[in-house]
C-alpha cells in the first residue's frame, strides 16, 4: 500500500541485500541498552533450523538505515534485533541476509522504530502460560502439526517440546492434562441437543 502525505517519500522503505558484518547498532541509545539487558531471555530458546531462519528473515525482517560519511557501506540496525541476534548465533558474519532500508528517516522516526522493537514488539508477542499449555496440547494431539513444527524447531519428543516451551517435562504433562480436561468438560456441557425425528404420514388424510 502506497504511503500518502508530505513525508511519504522520506519514509518509503526498500528491500536490500547485505552481509551481517555490514550491520552495527548504536549501543548508547536507551532502546539498545534495553535490548542488551534482555539478551538473557534467548538462552531459553532452542536452536532453530535453517528453514526457520529463512522464514524468520521474511516474517521479522531487519530494519536498517545507511550510515553517512563512510567509504564502505555500513548500516545501523533500528529494528529486528531478535532476528539479528539469532542469525549471529548460528551464522557466520559474512552471511548475506535481507533487510528493509529506511531512507531519509529523521531522528524521531528512528527513535520510534527502536522503541517499538525494544518494548512494544516484546509486549505484544509475550506468550501467556495458558497459551503455551494450549500449544503443547495441540502439538501432542496432532501429528501433522507437530511434524511441520519439528522442521523448524526441535519438538519431536516431549523432552524437546518441554525445552522449547521453557518448562520441565513434569510441568508439560501437568499443564497439557489440564488443557485436555478443560476441553473435555467444555464438550460435555455443550453437547448438541438430541435429534428429534418428525415423522409425517403423507397418506393420512387431513
């Protein structure tokens, strides 16, 4: 969808190809310092597959701006820190990736993007404990779904599933049983009414 308004040209992004080593970030901004303090969270995240990384680059792309006054092209990261971190953890710095380039963005625009990436994106994606239990129960109950997810994230065994969700296997079993029991009770209390057969004798005179 085309952007409208006086600043549409300045805000228009473009897709570029670059190497991970071409990207840097401003470590003194409040948003970047907050990102750094949250890095311990990723220690609980299992290693994703190459296929998952490729999807991640499209689903949660890097957002960059080009740095001025440098002979070699360098870019500053203003969004997609989690994607960038996962790529650095599993890929060489010379690996090429995709990024969305913001052109002629002013300082406030960059600050807003960084604030969104550091705070808002984390809050709107924060998984609820009950949601994790529902996800676990769904994967245990659907072999096709579990196989599809396993191509992206190790969840083929219950041990792997528990690790992926950041819980012990005992907690996994307890929570998934709770989900199944809740679903069963819901079905019991919402059974469809008994079917009523209406028989008409068409030969009977009115």
